[in-house]
C-alpha cells in the first residue's frame, strides 16, 4: 500500500542546518512543511527556495504553537502519515522509513523516535541525560505513560492520531508531554522506535537555558495531572488545609478561654489555611465537574458518529 507522507518541521533561527534537514527529508516524504517560528535569519527563505512549504510566524510563538499550525496545515492535505522532526539536524532523516514502519503496518497510532530503548544511539551530554531522566520519570509516574523517552521531537502520527493531537494547549516545549498524555487519554497506541539523536558538532540545540527548558516541561506535566485528577491533586490538599484551619482555630479559642490572650499570628495562620483550603476545594470541584461534562459530551459525540456510520 502506498502511503502519502507529510513532514512537519518547526524551525527557529536554523539557517545553518535547515537546508540539510529539508533536502534529506524530501527523499522519504511527499511534502515538507516548515514553520518558520519568527526567525530573524534566513531559515524560512532557505526552506522555501528548496521547495518546502513555509508557514511564517511574524514573532516567535513557541514550539507548541508551531506544531499546532503545522498539524492544521498537514490535515488539509489528507496525508496517511505525518512525520515531525527538528530543524537543528539532531534527528537523522534517513531513519524516517524505520520510524513510520509500525504505523504503515497498523501496529500503532503514534511512533516515538527514542534515545533510551535498545538499539538507540545518542551522545546526549551528561547534564541533559540527568535532566531527561528526571523528566521521563515524572512523565511515567504522573502521566502513567510507559514511554522511556517522553521528550524526543522525532515522531510519526497516522491520520487518526493527527486529528486528535492537533488539539493541544501547550505553547512551548511542554508539547511533547501533552501529546503523550492526550494520546493515552484517547486510547491511541504508542510505540517507541530506536533512533540516532546527536548533539556533538551541532549548533546550540536548545533555544532556552536548560533550567528554564526543564522547568517549562515539568510545569506542563503538573498542569496535565491537575487537570486530569483534580480531586486528588487539589481536593485532598484543600481538605488537609481545612482540617488544619479547624485545629488551629480550636487552639486559638482554647488559648483565649484559658488565658484571655488572643494570638494574632495563630489567627492569621488559621485564616490563611482556611482560605487556601476553600480555594483549592472549589477549584477541585469545578475542574471535576468540567471534566465530567466534557467526557459526557465526548461520549455523546462518539455515539452520534457511530450511529451515523451504521446509518450509512
């Protein structure tokens, strides 16, 4: 079966590597789309001259926004598969056939090019490896994702997953974590494919300092967990704060009755704990109600789609 494959490449100030990436990618796909995310160099012009379609952002919007725009444009072309790779030449475009093979065979909906499975090769620096281990651990534990490399940008999607994963909120580097969380939530099958990801001999491969980059990803993971499990993440801490406020308030009253001394610091702590607890509990119940409503809407939508298919 012949598959129509579209490649999506988010790019920001990558004039030194974009030509190589576009030309190598063109050997394995039917069309290359580059999102020039507010570059101040010749990234977009080079890609366009080489035959890639270029989406231009007038200012830097972030990787998440770039990927969302790329996915929207890709869906207009009705591809069978979409490949995403970075513009900095970290990913080897010659491995695209290996990456998309599980999707062509119907074995998965999403293929992730992994640095940390058997057969993979990478020269990731030590400090990055340690940071990735922490982020991957949090991703597996908090998102309940059995994925060893949650942050790689070398990925492939079938048409079904593309339509689902175009609907994400992350604007920056948290996009990879959100894609995995949404894929799991929607029941998509994910496989990891061993690939080569290199760092040595390349221009600076990160547009942000490591701490800011990692912090942005961790914040995204925590946001996703809170949105998905609000009663656990917000409701329980809120209840603990309320119980603490009740205990502190009782102590303030007992102290006053026994000594006629009113402890202002203790009273302030009681007020702070009670307000914080109420805020967290209200937020938890609100998010829980919204999640329930959204799931009902999704369930009804699925039923209607199934009914329409049966009717036709």
